[in-house]
């Protein structure tokens, strides 16, 4: 595996390869650090209020033009963007690794997800159709049409620095909307690179209005200006529930639409009939992968008492042996660092809290701090809990897996649902009754419910999102596109009479 002299050099070369002008990442007051080593890799300039104003004004003008471009022609832009992403996959994937700390296959996987949603959106650009509805009145026809909505604000989290933008943007573009993107302040470089790829695709396609896609670097202040702007009819915000609590009411206050994709506290149930080899692999990926920093990471595990001891011992073996470290410096690493020191401190505090509540903690200690004193690598933690209490009810964005024994399936199911969050879930069982119950109306209360796979690693074809404190938003596949459009119901009278609905009579003259 090749390691550049310093990550800063690597970043400079990658951004250069991707075509990002040097002045966009070499000056400015925002310091960008890589969680892989903690070193400074770039400087970027935050957007000011005037930049937000300019972006929204341009987006509004772009909207008036873009909404009249036929949807399949809008799809052409997204098709070419998909091609640019294919070409840039290795470089952009590596940049994701450096900026967000993901292992290379996950960094590239994130770019693949962008490509997949582009493909999906291209097909969608010929399928933005509504219904024809039977009218109760003679010689009348009812129909619904879907029209473009307007500029879409997209606020994203650090842990999926580029994929979340693409889930929103690919749909928004084919639906006829401009996108104004406020990426996480922790991952601005990948956003700048994606914007350049977009600009290249737009130049190739031609006649794409200026301001159709903008990136505004900055922290929550920049996001708030976007959230409060009445010219932005939809804001899709991905991040913590704390962020959603601030953003949701502000959008509601001005009757704007929101897609909120917030925190999860995802669980799996392992039943007596489960294939334990398969479950072990799935649980390990879901709980340890991305160093527990996925919204869908597995955080709670309910294991039937007949298989509990065997599975916990096997999990401990995995937790004790899995390779943690700098994925660019070592082969075979399966989990990189936490995003920063704050995340590490939160993890340690939560482990102490769990211990005080009777939890038995296995793992969780810092590793490689001698090599990387400014980076935060941790061994994932397995915590056997006596009850679902304390930190088990919250999302801690770190690799902590709480484990509990159960003997009654319905009790496990009730515990599964008894948390404020409702993002993703799964069951491991070969008993069709248990599986079907878990997926049924009286089963998992999450937006995503899987069987015999873990809760993380969704495909773009399905609608993605969750219930309760996860915010209720849906992005990506299925009919999630409808959130980015305005539905118009039209009734057409092709007769000479004027019958009124519900038999109402109103005779004049
Ligand atoms: P975060 O809440 O700290 O920040 C997310 C984004 O929101 C950032 O761009 C931030 O600048 C912005 N922001 C914060 N406060 C804001 C405000 N008041 N107004 C406008 N913008 C504001 O989250 P994070 O640490 O970057 O990401 C981790 C969190 O994101 C976890 O809780 C995770 O579960 C969640 N997440 C959810 C999904 C999902 O689809 N449900 C996907 C990825 C991440």
C-alpha cells in the first residue's frame, strides 16, 4: 500500500487530479484535518451571509430556467455526472478516506453509491408520472401532475460526506430543482471536489443554468441562514437528532418542507434458529464497520439465551482481533479512526456510564496513540448490559455494541422498539413466523427492517430513512422523489354541463 510523504501532499495531488482550483483549498480560515493522523491537510474559506444570499438568488434564477427543461433532458446532466463520478471513483474515494477516515473499500463504496443513485435518477427522469383518477362527474377527467418545487437546501453530516448529497441532488436535478449544499464543516474537501465534477458535467452537457449547484462551506451558522430563507421551499438535513430539533421547527415556522435524516439506535435480534456464522459476519460489519459511525450502525443486540454464550464468545474473539488502524498505512484494516477527540471523549464517558449501571465492558480502549497522538483509534467495545437503560437509549456515534440476553421473542421485540429512535433494524432467524412478525405491523417500528442481514449498508433502490427521533424523512429510491416535487391535481370538464361534486346544486340565472 502506498503512503504519500504527508497526507497534505496526498490531498493536494488528489484535489489537483480532480480539478479543484488550488485557491479553493489552500487559503481561508477553516482548517481541515484528517482523522487518520490528525494533521492539517488543507485550509478552506467559509461562506459568509452574502455568499448564501448570492447562492440562493442564483438558484432561484436557475430554477426558472431549469424547471422548463424536459425531465429526460435534465436526466442527461445526471447521466454525465455519473460518468464523471465513475472516472473519479478512485481519487474521490481516497479523499473520502482521508477526510472522513473510512477504509478504502468504504470510501470507494460511497462513490459507487453516488454512481448508483445517478443511474437510478436517469431512469426516473422518464418516470415522473402521476395518476389519472376516475371522476364522479360525467365528462370530467381528473389527473395529477408533478412539477418542480424550487431550490433545495441540502445539509449533510460528516460520516457520509458525499453520498448523502447525491441521494438528494440526483433526484432534485431530474425533478427540476437547483441544489444548495452545506456540507459538514468537518468534510469540506470532498464537497469541493464533487462540485467541480458537477461543473465539468454541466459544461459537457451545455445549457445548464449557472447556480444549479452550489456549495457553501461553513458550520451551523451557514446552515441556519439557508434554513431560514423563504426562497428555499425544501431543506433536506442529515445529522444528529439535536440538529433536527433545531432545524425542524424553523422550517415548520415558515411552512417549508423538510426531509430530516437524523440519529439512529439500531438493533438486531438473534433467534435460536439463526445461522450464527452468517449472523457473526453481519453483526461485525454493522457494529464495527466505519468505526461505528454510520447512522445505521448496529448499537443494540438481543440474543436468545440458547445461543447467547456461544455468540458472545465468538464476538469477543472478533472484537479482540479485528484490525484497527490507519487504513492507508496498513493492509487488512477494517475500522479506521473516530472523527475527532470529542467523539473519543464521548465514547469513553458513555462506557464509564454503562459500567456504573452494571454493564460489562469488553474493549473500547484507545490504540495507536503512540503512533498518532492527534488521531483517535479505538478498539470497538462490546458491553453486556443487565437491562436496556442509560446510554443504551441514546445514540453514541462510536463503535459500542450493547448486548442483552432474552428468552421471550415478544419481550425482545418490545425492547427493540422501546427507544426514541427508529432508523434501522434486523432479525437473524430461520423461523418464518419470527421473521414475518418482525417485518409485520406489530414488528419493528423502524423505517428499515431487514432479515438475515445487519441493519447497515442499504442499497439506493429503496427509500432510506427512519421514524420517531430519526425524523421521518425518506431519501434515495422508491418514490422518495415525490418530496422534491409539487403535486398538482387537475380536473378537466370536456362536457357542456357543470355538475358539481358531491351533488351540490348552485343554480344561478
Ligand atoms: P451534526 O448534527 O453535528 O451535523 C450535521 C450537519 O448539520 C452539519 O453540516 C452541521 O453543520 C449542520 N448543523 C448543525 N446544527 C445546525 C443548525 N442548527 N442549523 C443548520 N445546520 C446545522 O451531525 P454529524 O456529527 O455531522 O453526523 C452524525 C450524525 O448524523 C449522527 O447522529 C448520525 O446518526 C446522523 N446521520 C443520520 C443519517 C440518516 O440518514 N438518518 C445519515 C448520516 C448521519
